[in-house]
C-alpha cells in the first residue's frame, strides 16, 4: 500500500472509532477489507467504481461468502463517502456500488441435552478448569457474545442478584440474568480459581494463565475443545449463544424477552430463532408422530 493510502486508512479508522463509535471488531474488519482493496491502487485516480467492482468480483470467484462480500461492500462504500467529504476524492464514487444481501441461514444449535452434557462434563479440579466451567455456564445462561464475556470486569458482576452488566455493540450496556448453576460456577472461580491466576491489579473477571484479561481466541479454543471432549461437534461461543436463544423460545419465552437478553437492536435479528425453533418442532414431529409420513 502506498504511504498516501496508508495515512488515509489510519485517519479513516480513527474516524470510525472516535466519531462513528464503531466496535473494535468492525474497525478491524473494515481495515482488513480496505487494505486488500487499496493495495491494488497506485493513486487516488485509481479509486473508481470499476476497480471496486473488479476487486469484489475476484473475491466472489474465490468463494468468499455473501456475508463477507456484504461487509467488503459496506466498508468500501463507507470509505468512499468519508474520502469525498475529507477531500481525498472529487466525487463519492462508491455510493453507486450495489450491496449484496447476506444469505440467511439457520444457525447451528446444540440440543438441550447436549448443552447439559457439555456443562456437566468439565471437572472443577484446577484454577483453569474452574475458569472454563464458569465461562461456559455464563455464556449459556446469558447468551452473551464472546467479546462481551471477555470485556467483563469484576465490578460488572452481581452474584447476589444473579446478574451481569455487559457492554455490547455500540457501547450499549444491558443487564443479563443468570441462574443458580452459573452462580455456583462463578463463586467457585472467584473464590478458588481466580486468586491463583489473576495479577494483583487486574480488573477483568476472566483471565488467562498469565494473569491478564482473557482474549476471544482463547475462549473460542476452550469452547471448541470442551465440546469435542464431551463427544459433540465442535461448538463456538456464538453457537452457544444461538442455543440459548433457541432453548428459551422452546421453553416459552417471549421473542422480545430474548431480544433484550441478546442485546439485538432489531427484533428482525431475533426472529431467526423462531425459524430454528419451528424447524426443530417439525423434526420432532417427523420422528415421533405416527402420521408424520
């Protein structure tokens, strides 16, 4: 990438952070996408609708998912608007770029029995195991995102009330409840596990073996490893979130209650879980009802 584009990309990412209040994950994704595009260009005169379309077409040929294509398009459209407003280019050429709709697919969920097997399989015999059990219990109980879990601090937890204050997308805070199993696992982690691992001044609720705040990749590895050890297909923290939402709907929860728990800004996002719940109902009907066929 040329120095001119490198400076512009840094300025744009600062704009996303300080003005747009975008999440760190969004900024990281946009930076990666835009770096891929800007590395193809020599000067601002190469920043055209044609080069954008060629860049997207090549990604499509490589098999990039529709969701990734949509994010790439959104990134370059947003950058084009910003570059025009800040005087880098004479016209907002990116606004004509068509944004493909991401494909909608039913999320992968574990069954309630599989979730119970996963949560019950981990022995609480070491500080790390106590941490992992507490993380899994809290993820499943609350449906929080992995970034929200990693961002939790000690002050965000209210064991007495059985709640945690999480900071979600757009720095929006919400209070999520958790039940007795998660409370027990968290109490054991705080009393027996965390003091053995955490550095003295560390405020994070969950820490790694070096005593500092645990990162998202480590949590993903933990969840995948433990699900495999429990005899399940490899699960991700996001699939545990999907499972929480689906199981709540299966149990009779209201859609808006699930929306509030998950921190969705739009009810349409939450509605995907009604399709999952219905699909599971149809599958149970086909397997159990004598007149299903």
